């Protein structure tokens, strides 16, 4: 697991938590920020996975 995968995974988890907390407290802006964090995290993790695959191919 490279650093982009790890950071992406962390951002995804943080975004998920924020989205759930925002939903519970009824704060739409907080929920939206959480969802954006999830997308950013997923994108970064995918980028890291692509890098790892390219590195394996040589």
C-alpha cells in the first residue's frame, strides 16, 4: 500500500464519518463536506492503486 492509497483511504473514512455526523445533527453543509471528502478519498486511493499496478509492470 503506497502513501496515496493510505491517504485516500483515510480521507474516505473521515468523509464517511462527517457525512453520518452531519445527517445525525441535521447539518446539510457538514453532510455535503463529508460526501465530498469521500469522493476525494476514493479518487486518491484509485490513483494510488493505479500507480502501484504500473510500478509492478515495470
